[in-house]
C-alpha cells in the first residue's frame, strides 16, 4: 500500500448545504427559482407603494422565499444530516483503492466501484454510489485540490 493522498475530515453542515445549493441552482429547479425571484422583484419595484400592508407582506415573503427562507431550511436539514454521520473520517488513496477509515475500521473501495467525481468551485465529491459519497472541501484539500482532482480522474478513467 503506497498512499499517495490522505485527508482527515469531518463533514460540516456547510459542506452539505453548499452541495445542495449547487445541485438546486445547477438544475431546472434553480432556473425556475431565479425566474420566480426576478419576477417578484420586478413586481415589488412596480407595485409595492400602491398595495395594502397584507400584499406588501406577501410580496416580501415571496422575494424572501428563494433568497433567504429556502437556503436557511436547506442548512437546517444539512445540520440534522450531519448529526447522524460518523464523526471523523480518514480517506487515503493509492493506485488501486480508496481507503475509508472510521473509528479504527478501514474499508477499501476499488477504483472501479467509484461512480463519479463531482467538481464544484468549493468542494469535490467522490461518489461511491448514487446515495453515498465523500465531500472534500477546499479547506480540507488545501493546495492539493487540482493535483488531487487530476489523480482521481486518472484513476477513474483507468478503471473503466
């Protein structure tokens, strides 16, 4: 076992929140959210001074729905999810496997069992199945981010 990279991390609510926000705003749902918010801003600018207090409150809530309320709710959900996760995870990588160590137990995942690598501006996600993955933030990766990403892609391509 010739370890090339090793990262110790604990998933934070912010990591899950960022992943969720990237997922939402990179999809059709995000496009609808943006169009709805822009339309409500235009309506607010045009009609805010001419409507009664109840409609003003509804207009403010409408604009806040996708800009404030939704991100807060997603963060609260992420916070609950993190409470259920294992505390600290050590991920190690060599030419044949990704090793996952939690609470002194190590499992090895061969490269051909890794589904995909997701690269976002602030994190990398290594997906071992459609429901399971490992989130590595830029804070954890540090200056190795690009080098490590290239390593992952090469291992994934070689395992196909």
